[in-house]
């Protein structure tokens, strides 16, 4: 009996700690995903136009570097 | 002299004999078309269901000076510089309109490939407009649309997944502020297509559903849209000739009891495109794009709001393709 009770008690304690673990894991995930979204937004904000320029300068036929700046 | 002229312009073949007397055969009316119900054409995308009416009735009116210069480095890659000097309206309590002069310079880069399109525009105040369109497979397209600002919580982004079937199209949208939307449009007959859309706004717990129908032939396009947000929008465009089309539009919002109706014309001539419209709110507008030379366009925009006694006149030039 006692041996049956203690595993149940342990299960409950296990479940309780698992639930709190899950909650803190979810909170961690949310914090990390918010941090990741903020970093992604900053990277996109600064890097999108340079990305287009790099892709464009490497496409065929390759334009020259001076053509980027001259108005002709 | 005379011989060179006759070589330059070959005379058109003249009709001979009985063909001159009889009227030309009217093929469209005489032949009854057999409808192939298994091979209906693909409908237009759901957001472009009122495309003809929007193009004719809602030109990009502006106030002030606008100068656009597009420089192509490559067949696919181009840079654009744009200057705008105009005024911005400030909201005011009284009936007067307050305008504040604003000016900005916008730098843009475009990469246009059949499979991948990247368009980016950045303004002097740090705002970025980004558009990406990528063909993942033959039928599946990913579109991303984003406006990023330096101020926090003002940025917007939207992801669209489009799937094109044989006679239907479907789209799934994910946006910021937990916006989810989906729409579906199906061709019912060679001329008629019906569509539906639903959306869900997470943060405000709002959802809505809408239905749309589009009937188009060579000469007319008629559309109707009803949404659970209480809006009814109808439009009708008639192509009077190759160069002229007339459009009319009716919008009714049940919740705000707002009714707007507008009529407009669209002249597409060889050297210019002239669009004008008249509104039930007392707004008269016109927009002219004149092609001065290859790649040089001159733009005039005018809008007079008789009810608010507000005038907006703009002029500009677009250089480059």
C-alpha cells in the first residue's frame, strides 16, 4: 500500500513540477521568440536593400560598380 | 521622290467585288460557343476582383511635386530615386483643413526575375517598404509585404501563400497583430466566378466573412462584394471602345451608414492616359499621364473637394521605365 501510495505521490509531484516546467518553458519560448522577432526586424530593416543590391549586382549580365552611383 | 514614298508605305489591300457591298461577318454573334465545363479559365485573384474599376476610379492622386527616376543597370535589376515635395493634412477639430509642407527622398532597389521579385524602398525618415514575391513551385506563390518603421509597434507585415488551380485560386494570409485570413475563388462559367473570404484578428478577437462575385465578358466587368463587416461594394465597368472605358462604383457601409457612389472615365490614348471621376461626396478628380518621349512621362493630378472646400493639385515627371 505504502509502496503504491508513494509512486502516486511521486507521480503527482512529478506532474506538478512538469506543469510548472512546461509553463516556464512556454514563457521561455515566448521570450525567445519575441527576442528573435525583434532581431529579425532589425536585420530586415537594415539588410533588405543591401540584399537586393547584392543579388542584383551578381545577376547576369553583371553590371559595373560605377553604374550604381552614376546617373547615366 | 515619288518612288521612295511608294516603297515606304505599301498601300493596304483593297476589298474587291461583292465584299465591298456586304457588311463584314459578325463571328461572335453567329457562332454559339460550346462551353467546355471541365476546362474553365482560371479566375483573377480574389484581391483583384475589382481591378478594372479600381484602376479607372482610383488613380494615385497626389499634391505637390513628384519626381521619379528609375535607372536600369540590368534587365532585371534597377535602382530608383524619388523626390516628393507636398503637404500633409493634419486632423483638425474644426471644418478647416490644416496642411503642413513635407518633403522626402526615397531610394529604391528592384530585382525582377520571372521566379523571384524583390522590391525595396527606403525613405529619409527611416521607413522601409519591402515586397517579396517568390514562385515556390509552378502553382504555389509566396508573397511578403512589410512596412518597417523606426518607431516601435508601428511596423506591419503580411505573408501570403497563393495556390493556383486549374479553375480556382486560393490564398492564405498571416499578418502581424495575429491576423489570419483565407480566401477562395472559383470559376463557375466562362464569364462568372464566385469567391469567399474569411479573416480573424487575434488581438481584437474580431472575425469576418465575405462573399464576392465577378461577371466579365470582353466588354463589361461587373462585380459585387458583401462582407460581414457590413460593407456592400458593387462596381461596373464598360469598355466603350479600344481607347475609352467608363466605370462606376457603389459602396455602402451598414454600420456607419456611409454611402458613396462614383462615376469615372478612362481614356487610354497613344500618347497619354486620362482618368477622371466624379463622386457623390462632392469630389471631382482628374489624373493625366502624358508620354513626352521614350521613358519620360509627365503627370498632372487634380482633386477638388467641394464639400470640404479643399483643393489638391500636383505635377510631376517620371523618367525611366
